[in-house]
């Protein structure tokens, strides 16, 4: 397993073509050069990792738009990004590529089973990307890849059995059992869509999904709906709660209760040694972690209470996971 020293931060920052500053990715340690792509509904993060494991040309570019299934335009864009990265760094010859995407992913079959925001169903993304890039491609779910990076390089590296939970606009999760991802054909880890109440109705069609109550996006939306005031994200609602705003306090308290219930269910069924929490809400610090520890301990009895650990890799976890997976093929 990679040590904390091997995973030390690169202190530089890089600027993507849109002008946005991105914190440079950690090194993934020595190995063969690989390409890595972390695809989201709005943008693609891409980089070429050299033999030292340094991310070269790290950038964020828009995910191409298309009506319906975006498979074809995405594969074409990956080819363009790969060519640009290789042209900028001609001495670094990649031996494989890593591609991670959102939605339901069958990594073994190489299929994007379903992604509502990208329009595909049972799309053979791995094979199409391999043909376009001329390289073997490691294919995985974005949060599962991020959890693998946290396991190898970040907050979960000391724990063979853990849950990685990313709380942002929505809530996504991944499970590591015995040091290996548990996938269930791509359906495991949908913690954001685990039921914690009878309502409200989620866009996924289910009722009472966790992310409708406790995601950063939901916290901000619920405050706006209740007051008519648009907060500056969930962090603003948490600050208002701390300052005594009764509406903010009720919303934040209910979000913490919902998260506690979900973590208690995971603890009782899976018994992880640690739950590693990332995403925007993790930056709430003690307001989140201290409260969840206290509430989880109060709710459970004989159970092994997991360590609640902040994620360490921030927004780079997905692309680091893609690079690590790619190296497994080379």
C-alpha cells in the first residue's frame, strides 16, 4: 500500500484552459505512464501521469453536449484530450488509460449501464474508448474509483473495510470489503438513494432518499424554499444555524439526523472500520464530524462504532483512482 509520504501533495497549482485554478493532484507513486479521465455531467478532468506518478497537464474541460446519448461525442472528446496531452508531453508515452464515469457502471463488462445526465443505457464505453485511444482502458464508477484512491493514498488507507461517502450536490458512496471494492454489478453504494423517510419524492422515482434531505444541495434548497432567501450554499445554512437562525437550525438538525440514520444502518449491516466523508459538506469540519460521532454513538449500542474520517484527496480522488486502475492493466 502506498505510504503517506509517497502520497504527499505537489504544492503547485495548474490553470485549466478556462482559467480556473485547480489544485495539482497528488502523485500516485512510481509506475508506468498512463492517461486518466474523470468524466462528469458538466466537465471532464484529464491528465497524463508520468513514470514518477506526477499528473501532467491536469485540466478541466466541458463535457460535450448532445441530444440523448452522449456516448459518441464523449469518446471523440477523449481522443482529442489524449492527443493534446501527448502533444504537450511527447516524451511521456502512456501504456494504458483509466476512464471513470457516473451513474450505474458494470466495470467488469465495461458498460455504462445507465446515466440520466449523460443519456446512455448499456453503452460499451470501455471498448469504444480503447478503440479510440489505441490503449487498454480500465473502466470504473467515478465514486468507486475515488474510494480506491482514498484507500490507497488518502483517508481510508489504514482501513481494509470502509465506506467512502461523498456529500455534495447529491450523495454517492462506495464500499471496500477486505480491501477490495464491493460492486454488485455496479448497483452497490447508492447510499444517497437509501430511504430514510416516506418523503419527499426523489427525481429517481423513490421516496425519502437520503440525498433529498442531507446533501449539500438539498440543505441549501430546503432553506431557500422555506424562507425565500437563497443561501450561499450549505455552508451558509450551517453558519446561520450556528448564529441562531431557527429555520436553518431545523434544516441542519434534520440533515444530521438523516445522515446518522443512514450511517447507523451501514454500521449495523456492513460494520465498516471507518466511514470516510468527502465532498463539499465535509468542509463543515466539527459541525459535521463531531455531531455525527455523538449522534451515532447515542443511537447504537453493542455495535462497533466506525471512525469518521475526512477524505484527503478532495476533487482529485476520481482522476487519481482512474490512474491507479489504469496502472493495473499495464
